[in-house]
């Protein structure tokens, strides 16, 4: 149980870093097309990582 929690946190962190990296590579024009400002990259990446944790949470709680 504890190991799966830590693993989920590590996976979420890697998803966060990957999202930041990919969005940072886009031009301002491409980000605008997506409806994202450059200053929003961090919050979008955090939301992406958090959504990954929320998706995994119900399956782990049903195993109790």
C-alpha cells in the first residue's frame, strides 16, 4: 500500500516534468493556439500530474 502510494507520487512528478518540458519547447504562438500563456505552464503541468493521481486513487481505495 505504502509502496504504491510512493510510486504514484513519483509517476506524477515525472508526468509534471515531462509536461513542463514539452510545453516549454512550444513557441508563444503555439501556446496561444492551445489557450495557454507561458506563465501558465507550471500550473497546467501541476494539474496534469494531479489528474493522474486522482485517476489512480479510486482503484487503490477499492482494494481495502
